[in-house]
């Protein structure tokens, strides 16, 4: 008691600033003790949850295999399967279990296809997991909405597409992304309709994802991409250019040639790249006449095109550029010259006073 | 000077010290909050990402991993194998043998069936000349590997050589002894591809300490906490720095440094600014500052991204001699970079870079050790003059210590709530124990290294990189 009073007296006679610092120190000390205690609890819980997660994952995996083997007819649910469904219905009322079951089912549908996948989709509906996913679409938090769309995509729930379509214009990027992935995963090219009036930019990441999904499906009816090539949304045009290349859309060539007059330099480069892939020669005249007004990237892209389609008539233009300050253009020009007029290439004077050109010529000669 | 003038001067000094200490504390609290928001959003944003779609895509952008190697003969084969095991499809690995005096090149030639090839290099950034030339493998299994043998020019010069060799759109610059996780490239490339309103010029990753971890065939098998105090203390330091500091600066788009151990760049921009500066030991920080500076000067909206996932694991010094040498170099690097780019400091023309990032780095990184030492010397003088107000001193000392502890515990929390890498029982206790001791045991060495760095910078210009003897991660292989 005496000690306590002494401390109190000592504290009372301290200057205000020191008092404040001690109060802060006591607060910090208490906070640290609390944090240490909670850290202990947190680590125990994390470990426990991990063990529990692995255990439940194994159980659900086993149950799912049994479920799949218990049914003879894909359209009918056997008694054993019904029992499993009823058990699952109880289990999934707990969020932790539900998440594990969804994760296990998702992993499974990603590894399988055909009737087995259909059986899993059916199970997703029968257990009521679908209702949880649909409920997520009405959530306020974007991450919950996105996770709902993700689940509906994984289990191929097509009938909710109208609700998902509305989310294409959601203010949060991740929700929009998931909605786009849903539409393309489930409806392939038809799902790309959202591009017609897309206001947001489609990121390169999304473009690659959408393209990869489309490529998973064979024998698709490919939509006319002209409308997208003419879009005012640059990212939609970029995506359409990728589609043109991947799906060999030669019939869009006229629109591609128009794109060479687009204001966006990067878009022009990408258009030239597609035309290069198509071995197009029609664009040469326009690109040659505008060569000096073009950006360096466009010039490089054009020379890449010429590497594929150069003819003797291009010789003067090519020779004009063998001293181009850009290394890539110089290299391409010399390569082309060797192809279209080897004699002239062999007697080139440029190498005498241009180190780069000398190296390039030596390289071309040896390759 | 009369005594009242001296008293006023002393009072001003006290107030300045107080403001400095208070602003440090405030900035740390502020950064912790920002980092918590950013970490949580990052995890949410990436919880649905299917990286496999990017991996196999034929239109995924190309990436070159550039790894300079100098006398790395001991582990070079294993390290290259680790770099070649990425799951990303469209990438190559460029090992730049920077004039090694050991048998690194011979080992690589033998292990990977390399042959000298005729390779046309576009010398966009000047570098030291090639020595034995460029090598590629005759074995299709190693078709992604390019080995360049050049004269010694230092790490920056080797990286520049890699930039010249690379044909890819993006380059990942990495220390050859780092262990890169298989999904590192697709995670690092994501910010470059997903942001549509700004240009991402670089992305940096978290560096984790691999000492005591179990590694097999270039892959991380088991994460262990080392036993040595110095190693655990560095783990805490890295957690604070990467999970709290850099995460927050990334959110503010004020990141001034991307670790030289692992960073990805838009190659065109890196070359346009002239590549790595070979005249500094802080080349990793310098190139970022220069790239940012260029973006600001050209008024281009840009971002330096940051990935908190534990993607890159490295060996940390396990003795004080090497640690001091490393921190000495970091200090000199910081001084050199800040001095070289002093034009941007406090300059509103450079927006956040000039009015926040640079001043923060200047006051709280560059000056911190100097101010700390001045404070200690002043305290010693006061003790000698028997002029210490012990009530004040003791109270402030206790609160500063407790704040340090709390900040480190928050960093541990951040780790537990996000990646929870140290799962084994007893790890939490060890981390807490080291947290309590670190300010007294590790910090004095860090302070000493920083002061020595300052002295070396001004009075011993000949010192460049210093020694970093590596035991090699493969030593822990099971």
C-alpha cells in the first residue's frame, strides 16, 4: 500500500509532459500485453483452423467421390446420394464448412468434365449451395458479390445471366471482371455482347483471361468482330485485334486497314502486328507513304511486316532505311535487303563507317 | 554568448529533437494504418484470380529474368535451376557472369550443355565488353536459358548487359542466389497488365529470409525460423519494412525503392532512362527514383506497384561482420541516390515524390542514424555535466522502447493475418522474445553500420560493394 502511495505521490509531483508520457507508456504496455495474448490466441486458432480445414477437406473429398459413384443415372438421385445431400445441407449452414465444400467442389470441377462435372453442378443446386451464392449477389460488399459470381461461374449456373449482366457496369472493377468471366465462361462468344457498349476499360489482364477462356472451347460460332474493331473504347478495339489474330479474322481486313488511320499510336502498332500475321500487302503503300510521320514503334512494326512481305519494289524504301538510327529498323532493313537483293547486300558500303551496321551485316551473314 | 542565449539554443534543440521523435512515431502509426488497408484490399482483390489462365496464354507478355552472377560457383547450378522452374510460359533467364574469377561459367556450360552462339546485341545501354560471349543450351529442356560472359563491371553493369540482351517487354532483375517461387512471375506481372488508367513502370516484391528453410532442387519445401538471434532479428526487420513500410508507400504511390533482390521493370522505360547507374552502390533505389523522375517530368501518370506475397527468398547475413558491411553499403547507396536526385527534394513540381517520398527518405532514413548518434552524444554530455532530468529521460526512454515493441508486434500481426508463413509451434514465442531484445542487441550494430557508411561515403570513397560471403541456400537442403 505504501509503495503504491509513494508511486502516486511521485507521479503527482511530475511535470505535466512527463505525466503524459507515462500515461502513454502505460497505455502502450497494456496494449502490448493485450496484443501478445491475442497473438497467442490468433496463432493457435490459425493452426487449429488449418488442421480442421485439412481434415474437412479430406472428408468432403471422400464424400464427393462416394457421391459420384453412388449414382447410376445422371438424371436421378439415388438414396445414398440423397443421404449425402441431406448431410451436406446441415453442414453448409456453417460458413467455415461451406467454404471448404465449395473449394473442394471447385477444385474437382476444374479437373473433370462431362457427366461427372454435371453431377457436381447438380449437387451444388441440390445442397442449396446455389442459394448462398445467389444471396451473395445482393451483398453490399464488393468482395462478396464477386465471390458469388465466381461460384456461379464455377458451377455453370446459366439461368442467372440477366442478374450478372447488370453487374457488368458495377462500380467495382473486380465485380465487373467476375461478371465478364461469368458471361464468357458460360456463353463464350455470345457472352462478349457486353463489349458492344462497354464504358470501362478492359485491362490487358482481363483481355488475356477472356481470350484464354474462349480458346478452351472448340467449334465455336465466332461473332463478327467488326463492331468491336470500330468501338470508341480503345481497350475493346485492342481486344478485338487479339481476337482477329487468334481466330484468323481475314474478313475484318478492311476495318483493320481503316484502323491504320486511328489517332492512337499503340493501337496502330497492334493493327500492323495483326496485318503482319495476315501477311497483308495492301497496307504497305499507306504505311510507306506515312512512314516519316509515324512513331518509332509504328516504324518498327512496319519493318516487321516488311520482313514477311517485302518485294523487289520495296528495295528503294528499304535501302533508304538501312542507316536508320533505330537498331531494330536497321536490322530489319538489312535482313530484308539480303532477302530481296542479295547482290546489293553483299556490296553494301554502309558497313565501313557504321559499327552497328557492320555488326548486323556480320550477324546476318552468319545466320 | 550569455547563459540565457545558451538556454534558448538548448531549448530550441530540445524542441527540434522532440518534434523529430514525435513525427517519427506519428509517421509509423500512419504507415501502419495505410498498410493495413492496402494489405486487406490486396488480399481481397486477388482472392479470385486464376493465374493459370495467364500462364498458358500465347498472348501473355514476355519476361526476361536477369540475374547477375559474380563468383557464385558454389551454388550457381542450383540457383539457375530454381530460376528455370517458373510456371510462367513466356519467359527466359539471362545469367550475366560478371567477370567471375571462379569456375562459374565452366560449371554452367557443363551442367546445361551450353554452346557459344552468335547473338546480336543491341547496345542501348553502355556496358563492359563481353568476355567469352553469349551461350545457349543445346538441350531443349533449357531453351529458356541464356548465359552471357562479360568483363567485370559490377552488379549495375551486369544488369545493363542483361537489359541489352533481353528481347522481352518486361525484365525481372533478381539476385542469382535468390529463390524465386514458381508463381512469382505471374504475380509480379499482374499490376503491369491490370491497371488501365496509369502506366506501371515497375513492381517490387517482398523479400523473405530463407536461412534455415528447407530447400530441395531449387524449391522451397519447408519454412523454418532460424535459431540465431541475428537472423530472427532480421526477419522482424524485413517484416516491418516490407509488410508495413513498403506496403503503405505502395498505397500512397510513393515507393522510392524496389529491392535489388527482386524487382520487375518495363524494359523500355528502364532503357530510356539509361539503365542502371554504375556509379552508385544503391543502383536498385537509383533506377526507381530516376524512372519516377522521368515520369514526373514528362507528366505521365504512373505507378510503382508492390506485391506483398512472399515470392522471393534470400539468404540473410548470419554474422555481424557481413551484416555491418551490407548495411554500410545500403547507407552509402541511400546517400548517393538522395544526393544525385536532390533536385526533386521538397520540389512541388515532382508532386508526391518531391514533397513526401523524398523528404521522408531524407529525414527518416538518411538523417535518422546521425540524429540518433547526436542525441546519444548530447545525452552523454548531459550525464557528464550532471544535467540530466532523469524523470524526463526515463519516461521518454520507456515510451520509445514500448512503441518500438508495439510496432514490431503489429508487423508480426500483419504477417499472421496475411500469409502466416511461420506456422510451427513456439515460433511466435521466439519472435516475441527477439522483439523485446532487438532494440538493445541488433539495433546498435545497425546504427554502427549506418554511421560507418556515412564516414566511408565522405572519407573512404574507394570502398564499393563490400564483402558478402554466402553459405548458400542449398546447404539447408534435405
